[in-house]
C-alpha cells in the first residue's frame, strides 16, 4: 500500500521542466516559424512583460493569468546564525495569478 509520501514522489518524478529553448521549439512548430524567429518572439515577449512590471504595470493575459508586483510588508525575523531578532524590510515581489482556463487545464476536472 502506497503512502502519501511515496505517491507524491511518483508524481514529482514524472514532472519535467520546460525552458526557453523548448518553449521556442514548440512556438516554432505550432506557429510555423523558424527556430530563430520563435526564439526572438519569445525573448521579445518576456522583455515586454519584464518592462511592464518594472514600470509598475500589471500584465494580464486573458485565459492564462496575470503578473503583478506586490510589496511584502516589513516584518521581524530571526537571524538563523545567532538567533538574534532582525528587521526584514518591505520589498517588491512578482506574483503570478493563474487565469481560470489555465487553472482548469492543469487541474483537469
């Protein structure tokens, strides 16, 4: 009988990582572009998203999701080396919120 831990490990073993090269290969195939054109399109898209977030804009891709910059609150923490309290300053973080279509596709109801 499998435990939850072994089931989780089996699920993790099946997952793979898709990087920029694989994404551009898939874009080239689906959009009938050269590998170079697909790579340029992907890099341009990522650059546009990065620039929009840097300027404080939200990036909303309907059906896919939204990227937003949110500021985390300042908080008290503990230095793990000496266990002394420290102040952790507020900082901007990029958050991704999946759209309904993406969430439904991943969950596979």
